[in-house]
């Protein structure tokens, strides 16, 4: 594990001298809180939500519990911290390790440390240079990838329509390089009858510009602002702002593989 962390840390430093810092980072540290299996839920909360919130407040981070929607209709709960950081690679890494250390001190088992940043970060591939794995059709190395989040506003009655649209996005006919999945924030409950169903799109097979182009195409499909007659039967949806990020550091890329890649 230490060797793998060192390799990832080394890759994080590549090109730092070319960057203009400080840059914005977002840190997510995921914990295993001993979640038990429940009916229709792969792991339901068995710990104290209030305790987790209090512990996060002590550490200086925001608590998040995400309901990851699995293809078979079940829910996988992901418990993590969220915090912003403005600095360089080293300070972002050191801040993430501080959070990891303090969570462990409070008795939590840390299963993932993830650092996201802007898609123009120097470590993010901007072009398909002949020396880069993407040039040869191979994924971005060191477990890095681009990720976008689109908050789609729906009513409970529209849920199945959205599921069908996301299934379509993952079909080969769309020719997208990545995978689209849905999730919900456990702490956010709607009072108006509508709620935000977060669409996450992730890819490790394209450059920054190519990824942004794919995200813009997905936006057009969601909003119905496209020229595809094939999409005329799909419902149109409103959505919140679109976020595009680059995961520059991820100690456990396979943590959510059951969700993002349908792995068992």
C-alpha cells in the first residue's frame, strides 16, 4: 500500500513546475462505518449519523452520505467527508492525509482518499501526445480520471424516465468513452415533491477537451436540445449547474466499482 501511494504521489508531482498555483482542490475521504445489509439496500446505516456529523465538524470537514443506485435497483450507501482546499499538490495531499489521520484517531476505518481538481490541472491530459497512454488507446495511468456531476431535477413519477435515459447514455450507440450513473445525497430531502438525482459521468479514456465535449453532448441529451430523432421519445429534464473535475489522486479506484462498472 505504501509503495502504491508513493507511485501515485510521484505522478501527482509531474508537471507541477509548469502550473500556476494555487489551484482549487476538493477532498473526499471515504470511511467504512460497519454498515449492515438491509432489504433492498446493500448496506444500511447502522452507526450514528449524528456522531459522524459531530466528528466531521471537529475535523473541519463536511459529512456526506451518498445513495449509489445499483442496476438491480438496490442502494449502496457511501459515507465520506467533503472539503475544499486552495493550494498546490503538496498542500492538498497533506490536508487529505490530515483528515485521514484524524478520522482514524476517532476510530473510523478509512477505505478511500480522493483528491479532485480542475480539468486544466497540469497532471490532466490535455492532448493525445504520442508518449501518453491515451495515444495508444490505453487509459489514463495511476488510477486518474475525469468526472462530471449533473444535478437533474425530477419528481418521483419521472424517476423511471430518467433511468431509461441513463441506460441509453451507456449504450454503444452513443459512443461515449465513459460510464453514466445515478446517485442521491442522503442528507438532502425535498419538500416540494421534486428532488435532485445526481448523474455522475466518469471516463479515463479521453483528454480534458474531449471529456468536456462529451459532457456537453450529455447536457443536450438531458435537456432535449439535440438533433437526434432517436431521442424524440425520451423525456426532457431540467438540471442544475454542471461540474467537471479531474481526479488527480485516488487510493482506491475500485471502491465504487459495483456502482460505476456494475462489478460484483
